[in-house]
C-alpha cells in the first residue's frame, strides 16, 4: 500500500463542479492499494499516518501529529501511485490492485479512519477528481507499507 501525504492548510476535492470533500489544516492522503495488500496493512498505514509527527510545535519543530493538532484527513484514491515507468515513457499500472479490490481496501481504510479520527473527508473512488490544496511548508511525505 502506498500513500503520499501532504501537510495542508486547506484542501478539497471537486467532482463535476461540486465539492465532494474538504478539510482545513491537516493531511491530504493520496492512497493506492496494490496487489497483495490486506486489511491489516491498511490498519498499519492508518496508524502510521495518524501518529506521524510532521506538524510544528510551539518551538517550530516537527513534533506534532494530525491527532495532536486536531487536523483533518482528506483521503483520495490514487491508483497512479503504483505507476512503473522503468520500461519506457508510458506508465504501467500493473502493480495497482484490481478495481474491485482497490475500492474495497479504500473504503475499508476510510471506515477505519472515520472510527479513529474525528475529521475525515474523501474524494470518490474511480471518479475524475480535481484536487485543490495549499501545501503547508511545503511538506510532502511518501509512505509505503509492504506485506
């Protein structure tokens, strides 16, 4: 499972001219399920995201988590994180989970996030989305969890 985290002061996802999900300060989580990913792996990914200390404390050091600051999570499915460009100029996405399993794992992750964290917004799986964000820092952290 892969994720790309962006620390944001605000972020939103628009689909066909309507806002599907939005947060103020927090994390934009671009999430990709890959072959062989499991619910347990999604649980580990969520635990890491919630505890990752990438927000500034009073001394300006990255020492606080999204939970510590009461920030939001905006979780957006992003199968293109599985892109492989080693064989040429056109990306291959063969490492991405099949659509049904990708959807199931994405929805599982979101349900677990909502159970563990008070502010969780989402995009829509497999939709054509426009993501708007103000990256704070900028801070962008790639995460990868392997089975």
